[in-house]
C-alpha cells in the first residue's frame, strides 16, 4: 500500500517514542502515533479518531503459570473506545472513506466490528449499515451499534452469508465496505504490533499469539512485523501464532495439510467473535505465517471457557474469543518449537528492496530459535486427553 522501503532512515524509535503521551491529535492516538507506517500521505484533516489504541499490556505471572509459560503479556484491546481492536481498523477505514467523499459505510459483523463502524461513522457524519447473523451477536454489541445510529439488519444465515450479502449491497449501491477486506482497516490494525513493540522497548518477544476469525489481525500482524524488521526497528521477527476454535478452524485445517487446499467449515463455537468458516483474509494470513514461521492451533470451547475464567479471575477480563490465546498459546508454542522455522538472518537495515513475499528465507540457525518463555506444560494441560 505504501513504500515501506522508501521510509528507511526517515523513521526511528525516537520518531515514535517522542510522541508518547501526546495530548493533541493525531499523535494522541495509538494508531496515528505511527502514521508513517499506517497511512503516511493521508492529510490530517481527513483523520477520524476518538482517539483509539494506547491499550495496556498486562504481565500477570499466575496466568503464565496456569498456561505453562515462563512469561506472558496480555494486550488488552478491550480498552479501546468501543471495546475492541476494531477501533484501530475503523479509524483507518473511515478516514479513507472521508477522503473518498463516501456518505455511507457498511460491514458484516460478529459484533465488535459493527460497534466500531457505527461509532466512527457517527463521528464522521456518515450513514452506517450492518449485517448480523440472527441471534448470534452479543446483545451489548448490538445495543452499541443501534445506539450509535447504525441501520442493523439481521439475516437468516451464517456470518459468511452476511459477508457475501454486504459485498453485493456495497457494489450495487455505492456504499463503502469496511470489513477487514479493506486494506485501510488492516493498516490501522498493524498498530497493535507497533504499540506492543514500543511497550516492550522495541525488544520483540519470541511469539505473538492471536485469535483467528476473519484473519484480519493475523494478516496485519505479519505485515507489521516484517515492516518493523525491514526498517531496522526490531532485530528479529517473532513467530505469529494463530488460535482458532475447534468448531471454526479452516486455517488450522489448512495448516495441518501444509496449505495445499483452502478449507471452509460450517462454523460452530460459543466464541462468537471468531465464529467464521470462510475467512476473507485466509491467503494473507497464510503469507503472514510463512513470513514469520508461524503456527496454528485449535482449542475446544471448554478450553476457551476455562481460560476465560482464569483471565476474569485475574481481574483483567475478556470475551471468549480473546481467551483462546491463553487456552492454546502454550500448546501452540510447544508445537512450533518442535517444528523450528527457517530463521530470518542478516542486517535488517540491509534488507533487500523486493516485496515482502520474497523476504529472505535462510537456513535454520538453532541459536536463533525462540527457546525461552516456555517450560513443560502446566498440570491442567497434561490432564487433558
Ligand atoms: C474480540 C475479537 N477477537 C478476535 C476476532 C477475530 O479477529 P480477526 O477477524 O481479525 O481474525 C474478533 C473479530 O470480530 C474479535 O472481535
């Protein structure tokens, strides 16, 4: 979308660190603080921001111990203005809609996208249209969308049907589509990674674990990590690890099969935010996994709810989809450690200027493999069948 290579030398840690704590827009936003890496040539007048981002990173040893990890940080994206990371994407997408002079925006949603779309559209003075799967959306999320003034349409069909429908409506009536197919949304969501790296003083962890539904974040995370690496802002690339619910696991099935085919499933899980059987960002997520030597894992609804109970009891709290990372993270990292990746090597400043899919895949160096932050699985995991 923009030429990250041309950015080389123009941004540094100081560029972004100097903006921390900014009171004024756009840099008070955890998305627009990284404007050069999100949407460099967008004139500031078009930016629609609450502001969003600046969410906390929690390190809670008892959660790490429960999962069987040495160290664990949880990025609480529920601290965004409408309650999810979708705000980071919407500030990008709705700003672009404003730049294009669009009057109406739309999405299909499992809930959080609609709340964010409705809020940002209202802020920008645009009409909002949302397609939901009937009876499958948390009431609070639906209430938010209605309160912000979105037109909400419930359909008899699954999320994937709603997705097809909204695409057809947008094409027919000139409405701007703001599902994570939209690249400006993914550019905004990259800021989760930028912010995490900044919070960790630009020292990357071994693994980044993310829930996988429509796979927008999985894709955005891979792109963000590669860009940071190529700009020399991080010295190595963490492995992106995607956790799916066992009843909504097309990426897991593809991964297990070496990505020979592109499976779809009829999704069934109580983690409604990731209840998606035909993710629109499948191909981009596969690319992110390949770039970073990533891993995919699946977890049952029972495991998700057990993990959620732990996160809630720690005083942090989250919805089921988010708890999947605690449920499957340790298992996925262990599995990944058993399948070492080919490591990225070489001086990041001298990364070659070709496209990211030609990122150098160099021979495995055992000493560059992430070995830390893992120990034997915790007792509760061993007890499972
Ligand atoms: C809380 C939460 N987690 C995970 C997801 C899935 O994210 P993605 O579609 O980027 O895979 C969503 C999407 O709605 C969500 O709201």
